[in-house]
């Protein structure tokens, strides 16, 4: 069956029971279903801090897309997130479902194939629906035994399929953005007020970069599907989530949130009117950030920015006339954490000049840095171009097409094996030159506290005071443990930088932090060493399976 774009006529299915699931685990292993040890279900440890040893952030993020669908249909619906294959099988065997929906990325197509096989065997009358980026795979319907393949936004599609109003207002679920947070071998509980809720204001990206799967999946260049028509509706949604989770922080899962200036300024107006001191984590492009004075970003509550740096010689419009080094420096000086994202393997890259560009990327001194291989993902303009040119490598399995291993195409100047070496070197070089990301994060936070703790706008000063209360007691212990580790690694210069920062933070915060840190640091250093040993022996982390039922005849069931 051909891929369906999401708007079509089918018989109403009122009263149907729905099962929505992400693909099954475990994930951080090499297996016959396409899991890869190099591609764990951890965004930061996978794509950002993976060469930082036990200083790497270990955290999981819930699947938002299927939760958004579940929250916006009236049918009884069970959601499985990170199930094992046994949990998936048991759920289908234990309950009748009219519709079984499976969401996946391209790399996990082998798991989708297996789940469809299981669903067909255990529940042959169910309609099987596959969604997510996996449906961009050409001729997927010949690989996977499903009834419907849905490309694009899924809420409207599922509502229409169920005979519900596809244009009804969106009810955004209240979902924490992460769970299972660990650092230096210890689980770290995050206070509820500091745990961001994840919110999707829109999907798609109007910039339409040739490599971007998200832009292509939701219609391509210039196309955006907004769940809230303006900043006023977004504000109301954030207030609702705030009241449910008692969180004052939001991770806005929007490809280029600040590009829509009218929406952002409407949100700021409402925040001022209602005296909201929120913390916002956003994705944005350099040309979008340049629309705002830095003071406006601070008043808006922008605390983290994920920024595409790509390459200084790229011709992407989002980087046109942008001095990104100066921009990152300014953001950090004002307490705004930056996550840079750079590409390895662009058409002009050679083994020699790509190292120069990696050094340039690292010179931004972003708090975190993501490096990705230039990758023709199915569905993107880059994939179509590579098909026409005959440069794709057909022998590379989909399980290895994710941008964190090796090229899936013939690069004119860089071999496939060289791409892996360069990618690994980029992560290591960033860590060697700039230190651990947590060290950089604490440095940026200190700059914000110094500048804004006495800000005349109480909304602003309250946000920075709240941040300081949450982190000040863990900073000293973390930095002392880093000092011990760096002494063990014989890195005196890096150790001195960490010590200097620790002393500055203690001078700024005072109180019991230094005494707590002195007592806790040896313990944290010990867990740090144990973590290094565990990881060296092949220890991995997997997300815990979650089962959530809604419209099940009682209150929502979550376990």
C-alpha cells in the first residue's frame, strides 16, 4: 500500500480501541533487528557528549509524537513507550485492539518489520498503521506488512481515521522532557520545578535544508504545521501544562522556534502580563536569533539554544551574514547555554580542510557540541540528489544510516572509514580543548547569575535565583570530582580551570555548598571511577518501559 499523506476518506471507526507503540528494546546492542551499540537511545550520550567518558550526560527522552496522538483522540488508547518485544506481544495477546500504530525512525525499520509480523499473527483483524520517519523509506510497503503508512503530522490522520473532527483544537499532553538522568555514575533526581516539560508548538521547518529529515517529512521547504495559531494559544497551553506538572521550564520541540518572531513576542507579552518566570529551551537558527536583542531573549526566558553551525563555507540561508562565534559568546555571557551542531562530510570537505572546520566549530566554545555526518536520509532532497548521481551505497543497511557511524554514500574526497575516524576525532577534540560540557554549562550559568540576579524585572531575577537554588549544592561536588579525575589523567591545566570555576561559584553562592561538596566529592569521584570501569566492560543503559492508558473507562493509567 502506498504512503498516505494524512488526509483521505475512510469509514468511521467510532468505538475502536487503539494501541500506539514505539519500537521495542533493548537498543544499545548489535542485534538482528537493527539495534546498534553505537546508537543508544540517549540523545546526549549518542550525539553530543559521547567522548566525554563518565562526564557524559546519560538521560532518556520520551516519545512525544504518539503521546500527542493519544491525547487528541477520544478512543480508548494504550501507549507503549520503550517496550520489550515480550511486553508488546503480551499487550496484544491480553487486549483486543482495532488499530495498532507503530512509530519509528529509519534505523529501526527491522524492528517495525518484526512488530508488524507479531501484530498480524496475534491480532489478524487489527488495522496496522506505521508512522514516523521510517515511512520515508522507498517502497516500505514491500518490506513491512502494514495496512497504512502515514507520512507527516499524525493527529489529523488518526482523528479522521477514527471518524473524529480532524480540525478540533489540539490538547497538548503534559509530559516531562526527560527521565533516568545520570551523571558520573549516579542517578540525579531533578526537582519538579526544574524538570522541563516538552511541548511541540509546530512541526516542520521552513528553512528546508537539503539534509533535514524533519523538514522533508512535514512537507519540505517553507512548510510548517502549527498546533497553536499564535503566541496567545501557546501561552494558554503552557499555563495548562504548568498547572499539571508544577514545572516552570519548557523544552519547545520546534525546529526553529525564534524564527516566528510574532509568536515569540506575543508569548512574551502574555508572560509579562501574568508575571510568568518561565525557562525555555529552544532550537533556533542564527538568522532567527539575530532578530532579537539579547535582553529580549533573556526576558522571554530563553535559557538553552540548540544552534545549527553546520560549516563556515556552507551556503545555507540560515547562516547568511552571521558571525556565529560572536553570537555564541554573547549568548553565554548572558547566561544562555548553547548547543552547537556541525556537519562533517559536506561536498566541499576533504580530509585536510574538514579538520580545519572542526577546529573552527570547536572555537565557538559552545557548552555542548553535536557533530553529525552529512547523510542522505530517505525522503530528503539530498537523498534524491544522491540517487540521481548514483552515489548511494546500497550495501549499507538502514540500521547504520543515522549520522553517527559512517557515510552511506560515496563522498568525492573522504572514504567511508575516514568519515568514522573524523567524527570520533571531532568529539574527542572538543572535549580536549573545551573541557567537559558540564564544566562549560556551570560556567555559563555563573555568568547569568552574576549579570541578572539583581535584574530590575522580578520575572528575570526570579528565574536566575531559582536556577541557582537548584544547582548550587551539586556544583561544588561535581567540580571537585572533576578535579580528582583530571589529576588522575595528569591534565593539570584543565584541572586548574575547573578549580578556578569552583572557587568563583562558591564566592558567588556562599552558604553550605562548599561543605556539602567537600563531603560528597570523594563519593562522586568513586562512582565516577566505577562508571568508567563498567562502561569499559560493556555496561549499557536502557530506558524503562512505560505503559499509559487513556479513555479506558477510568482515570488515565500510567505505569
